[in-house]
């Protein structure tokens, strides 16, 4: 069993998916995916309180971007 996936869920419903392939990299996951729940997002698509750590939902592509990129795109 050299390839496997682990899924973790936070109390707020955010899901983390870690994909492993021990043939490619034996010391950790080769891919991680975070699926934010609607409950974990506050108003404006923010995920955290600290301005540096905030992530904003870009409606053009459905991905999360950092504060600086969100400001340059005019999301905030």
C-alpha cells in the first residue's frame, strides 16, 4: 500500500484531504486540499481574524486568495 489518502475534519466542518504516494515522496503528503465549510467563513469570505492570514473568495475562479491579492483585485 504505497498510495493512500487521509481525510481530517475540524469542529467547524472544514475538511483537509492529504494524499500520499510513498514511491514519489516518503516523508509526507504529495498533495493537500482544504475544503472550507460555509460556517468557517465569516462575512466577506474571510477565513481568519488576522489581516495577514485572511483569505478571500475570488468569485471569478472560486479560489481563495490572500489579503494583498484580494486588495489588488478590488475584492476589499
